C-alpha cells in the first residue's frame, strides 16, 4: 500500500466522483498541494496515509459541492446582518460565552454537522437528512479517541450539534488543519506553514453563513473565533459586526492551553513532550498578547472588552451587557435559556480539568517575571493575576 499522497491524483478523484471541477478559487489546487506536502512529511504508515487520503477526499468533494450549491441556488443573495462575535485567548471563557448566546431563541450559531457536511443547504434538508446523525457518529469517534478533551471542553458532548469555532469553516480551504477535521490522521496540530489570506478566509466564512441561512428564517448570527490577528479583515467582511473580547491572565492562558492541547494530541499521536508544548504555547500566548497591545483596531468602538473574572462572576449579566452594547435587549426567554444552560451543563460534568503553572516553571520560567512581562496588558484591560497554582 502506498505511503505517499499525490495531490494531482486526489484532485482528479474528487472531480471524477462529483462530476464537478469548480473549487471557487483558482488557487485551491496549489494550496492543496502545500497541505499534501505537509502530510507527506509526517512519516505516517500506510494506514495513516489512507486515512489522510480519505480526509482530503471528503474535504475536496465537500468544497466542490458547496460551490455548486452557490451556482444552483441564490445563496449569495443572503444578507448577513449585525453578527455578534466572541473572541479572546484560548481558555478565557469564549466557548461558554458563545454557548450562552447560542441558546437565545432569536439567535443562530454554526453547528458542527453543518460545517462538516455543508451541502446541500441545511435549510432545504428533509426531516430524515442523515447528516446530523453522521456528524454525531463522527463526534463519538472523536470523543473516544480523545477522551481527556471532554475534561477541558465538555461542550464536545453536544456531538454534531456542537458549536464550532469560525476557523472550522476554513477546513476545506486548506489554510488550517484543525483536529476536528483531521482527527483520524495521526499528526500534530498544524500551527503554521500553510498559505493564509485573511480576506479570502472571511469570504469563505461569509459564504458558509449564507449557505446555512438560505431557506431558513433569518436570525441573528452569534459566532466565536480567534479573530484578534484579523480584525481589519473581519470588519471588512462584516462592517456592522460587533465583537465581545474576553481577557484573562496570560500566565493562566499559557498553562491551560498547554495542557488542553497535550490532552488532544495524546489521543492523536501518543505521549506528548510537555516541556516542548509549554514553550510553544507560551510563545503563542506572547505573540497574541503583543498583537492585542499593538493592533490599531483593538479600541474600535465595535469591540466590547470584558475581564474574564467579571464574566465568571456573572455570565448571564455579561451577555446582557453585550446585548446592550449592540443596541439590543436580551429577552426574558433568552435570559432564562442561558440560566437553564448553566444549571444543566456543569463545566466538570465529564471530570475536572487539571493544569498547573508548574508547566511554565518546569521550562525555566519565573512566574514573577512573567507577571511583570504581562503587566502592561493587565493594566490596560484591568486583568488581575489569578491566584492558583
């Protein structure tokens, strides 16, 4: 069995199987070739290569069918108005904030079954559409393969109805390679090296929202992603958007994200070098905080900055204040749904997630020095040093 992937051959197979050839972007084949080169450097055995080939095939065919839908139906006429976004560092409460906004009966959020299987438009789907069940099965497989992920991210128990980050809409664009698209492939998460184009990525993102709104009653989109590096492109795509930005102690962010990603990677590739992981995630946190401190749009009036501590103390009130910031009123039904969600979905329902800042001292970092390094950030956004190990 082959242990080498051939990009041209896989593209031809996708064309043959769908009878389609329009990728919606003439640069897609060359970008796909870069992703394939990355896969070929992973040293996978024949089974890993086979799994990678099937993931590639699924993403390529989904993309071809997605852009065929835009030719077949007036999907592009859908208007995405006043979307509400949540962003922040990893492990700063963004997923819970997004989950609360998503239970508002007047809101619509992306769902994993939609982004995993976007064609045909879900608004045209019949009651017996197999895609939600198929995505549920996928997520049972993910949770079996990466059981510790449920400790840090219990929302994965929502299965196919779960809430993907905005970055997941770019999976078939081959600009990101996230675990929720590549969980069957034994490889590390890709954190760089793929060709990116933020404007093109938001075009794909908006096209996804149009696809999932088509044939349905329009609702207010509530979304979540790591948009801090792409603020100009985000607001270029959605000029009337608003953004709630949560801010947490960067030392805790670095330690928590290290342990979360180690748990995920252990399920994919086996034991993880925690010291190497801690160095990488501290560097990523430093880069993100530096961007937050220098980006010219961080103080844009469309952005509401919130301290993590304030959010934790009263999540529903944080949501209410965000609605007011957007010029909206949170209905009693929305507030009640949020409070019910919190009561019914304890964060430790699958076991307590444990991490320690010792991950950082183990790589030679002095916590007092780190706190001093991040002091300008904390002072700017009123973030306190968290008192925990």
